[in-house]
């Protein structure tokens, strides 16, 4: 057989060989650093035996793809360490993930001290250097094997495998785990790792099933790489909106109100209001939208027409019992069917289209408690929602317009480079999840594909991520921990107009079904605020800040002048305050810096006499004295243009203390 290597060279063998044996044949040095292989582009364990011609890439420890194998093996070492220290713990699953690995256990909660002990035990296992071997068992024997080990979760996993599945196990010095691999050849291959945290999880992500304890960790090929990662994680903790947003007094949550129901303080509310006013003015005055106002709830009849009752009822808050009550209501999880009836309120001709409706919509989703986090996933949220009812011949251009609006919003917020575009498609293998015929889905997906290609927008395709009534473009971003969330959605809908009997009169006097675009311009205000907190580490662009300027009188003698400066700033539409505390000016400056304010205006005898202000900013440090009129002109222009000024380097910022 012929094995074509990555460099194009060909090795020939007269008999089947494993990947590790081929690596040894090439060089012992390669075999020592090999972690896995790729056979015709598919990841494979080093123990995999090759029996026919193929292309082979041997993945070494320096290859980013090797991290998956290193981390997967580390998760097994973690499981062995836990079983050594906590013999009654039951093992479940332990995959490698983007930033590391985790393993879930049926056990009591783990403390930080427990993690330190487990980490020490893992180091012992790695030092012992057990060879890792792979073996398979028939289904009945595999089930019996795990039953005898007292591992019910593994038994369940085996029982759920397809009848023809190969059931494989990995043995590392006596600790055996059910696993498909791939794994390193020895535990010694783990060079640098760290257990980072623990949390609660549900078996198979189902809140109705067993509560488990999840241990997170990460692993790298080199200690230096691990140290860099841990520093990034420390920065992520500092930026975490759930922590920083509370410290900055932007929002809070209260147990007696409920999880996923945040309370916004005056500062956080002002930021949300600025975002909302900007979006509403932008849509209405520049992009041709008409604003609607619709109810927060509706009878179940409405959701039955739209299909949400059949496809989304579990995610809704429902009031009443269909068997007992004449009328059952539900809080709305979306606005689209409400706006359809605004459209239907009067007859439309082809000249009236497109109809672009927009609404600042408060919506409700019955999220699982384990899924909620800070402001990114909540049970009540508000979005910049819109629906465009268009003629079929207008659909492509209007869809492009929605993409252009979304891109403009992202650029204004300074986050356009932080997103990825996804074509979210239906899953033809899961037909019951969707309405409509395959031809419609294939056509609409192709239209979106062509639009994104024409606009030269890089995108990936995700099967099964479409809404039940149409494919969409999801614009996603990652939080500081690497978890991806959808920020903006633009959806092609060729189906719901039929269900709601929506039509327009064409030039021939005939009734014609319109198409519909479901879209957000900026998305969810709560999630966007969380994103901005983490993006800017709380140092927001001036136009977004709840407090844009703080006036700092050097002493009580100059408070009247400080108040008059503040009054002039407010008259110009600037959010300003006065720090009138009887504190030293150095203390006031440090406090303002800790509050991440864009501007501080120091005023004293000279400033009062000259009608000036001494300007300090996050962007240029000590900017010196300016006339009040000049400062107001500069900052109002900055706010009006939504300018994002570059921050001072950290070293220079420290010198301002």
C-alpha cells in the first residue's frame, strides 16, 4: 500500500501498519513527538492500523490540532485522579473543548482545596508514565464490564450507542474509561496543565436528570503556553461582565425576583437608553422603518397560527390550562405575528412595499436555570426587532440592506472585527422540527449563500441552526471565556405569510403572498451591554458612558464655579456631575480614574478667573487648560460622531495616579 505524507513523499508497505509504526519508520524523533494522525483529513488515533492507500499527516505536539488530543488525555488523567481520591464518585463524560477540557462526576461539590489535591494526584499519574492502550468489547461484554465497575452513566452511554457501533476503551495503567479517542501513547505526554474551576452541571444537559459536578481544566504542550493562557483567563475574569458590570453598578440580580431577571441601576439604565435612542432614531430617520407598539402577551391561538405553539411551547411562559380554561395566554417570545396583524390592518398594494416595521420589543423565554448567565442569557430581554414585508423581487436587496444596517451598528460600536457570520440551515434529517417543503428551504438557503458571497462576507454553514420557518444569517461573537453567542439575526421567511393569509395587490389586481425578513439591527440590548462591558473592560466610548464628565473642584471655595461648569455641560446635553466631597484633589482624580470616566475637569482659582477647565482624560492624560466653550465643542462633536478614541497605554495611565 502507498502512504502519501504531508510533504508529498510516498512510503510503501507490503502489510498493514499503525500510524505510530509509520512514524517510527520515518524517524524515532517523529514518533516521540507524535500525538495523532490524519487519514485523508480525518483525525485518527496513533494506534489506528492503516490497510490501504491514503494520505497521512502525522500530528506532532507543536501542531494546534494536537491540543485536542493532549486535553482529551488530560481529562482521563483527571478522572483517574478523582477516582483515586474520591472512590465513590461516578464518572460520566470528559471531552476536550476549545479552551481546555472538563469531566463531569456524580459526586459532592468540589472545593478549591479539592481541586488542588486532584491536581497534585494528576501530576503523580503523569510522572508514573503509564502507557495508554486501546481495546474493544462486544456490546453485552462492554455493558457487563461497566456494570461490574459500578459506573451506571457509562452503561447508559453504551446502551445508547448504535447497534453496529465499535465500543472502545482506553486503559492507562489500570484505569479504564469508555472512549472513542484519540489519545496520547502515554500519560507522560501531558507537559503542562491546570485545573481552573468547578461548577454544577446536568447529566446530558437535562435539568430533569442527575445533578453532576464538573471540573474544568486546560492543558498545553509547553509551560510557557499554559502561563500565557492563564494570564488571558485572569484578564477574562477582570473583564467578565457578570463581575465588572456589578462592580460598576450597572446591574444586579435578586433571588426573590428570580434568575435571569436583571435589575438595571440608573447607570446601566442610562446606557441602555442611549443605545435604544440611537437605534430607534437610526432606523426611523435613516433606514425607512415605521415603529409599532404591540402587546407583551397573546392568546395561544396566535402562536398556533405561527407554529410556535407546536415548535416552541416549552420555551414560553404560558398562563392557563388548555383543558380547563376557555382562553390560554402566553408571554411573547417574539414580535413577528403581532406585526403581521399591523400589516393586515389595511390592504396593501405593490406600491406600499416594502413595509419595514420596527419595535423595541421586550420578549420572554423560559430558559433553563443552568443556561442563564449574567446579561447574556436571561428570561426577559429587549431587542431591536424588525420585520420587513416585501415583494419577492425586493427580497434580495432588502436582505442586503439588513446586513448593511447590522454592519453599520457593529462598526459604530467598535466590534465589527470581533464577529463571525453563520448561514444557519435546516436539518433535512430532522423534518419534524421544521415547516415547509425541502425545495423552499434549499432555494432560500442558496439565496442567502449567494448574497453573502456577493458581498464578500466570510461565513460558515451550520446545519440544524435555522428557525423552524426559515434559514438565517447569525452574526456571532465570543465572550471573554470563548463561548459564542448570537448577537444579530437576519432571517429569510418564505412560509409564514401563507399561514397568516398575508397578501398585497399586484399591478394586475391579483392577491400575491409577500416574503418576510425577520431581523435585528443591533440585537438584544442586555446581551450587547454585556458584550461592550467585556470588550472595553468598562472603559466605554464617551457617547455611551452614563457619566461622561466629572468636575473636580480643588477645594470647597471653587464648588460654585464647578457647579456652574456642570450646568453648562448639562445644557449642552453632556452627562456631567460634580465631586463636591471635602477630599484632596489627588484622591478625587484617582476615584474618577477607578470609575473609568472619559473626562475629568479640574477647577480652581486660575480656571475660575480665566473661565477655563483643566482637562484630564483616559485618552491623552493631562490635556491642559481649555476654555469651557472649546471643551464643550470638542466633546459634543465626539459624542455626536460616536468617536472611539484610543486609550492611553497602561504604563502612561498608571503615571496619572
